[in-house]
């Protein structure tokens, strides 16, 4: 019986593809993280900047 072992990249691809389906994960944050990952721009600085943008957008909705 042979099992295929996923590579680290395959595991990350699956995770970021399905992050929006995880219970209690904000859909906007999930979409942002997925986009940064797919654009190969998932860095601490980019995440902080995007979170700040989401906060500002959320405040302006009120």
C-alpha cells in the first residue's frame, strides 16, 4: 500500500486555498491572505499593511 506524501508547497497550497472554509475565520482576512500567498507576497509587512487597510475600510463602513 503506497501513500503519496505531500510536499510542503502542496500542503500550503491546500491550506491557503481552503482558509476561507475554516470555522471562525473572517472571510475578508482569508481572501487577503490567499491573495498575498498566491501573489508570492506573503510577508509580515504586507500582512500588517493589508490588515490596516481592512481596518480602515471597516471603520469607514460605520
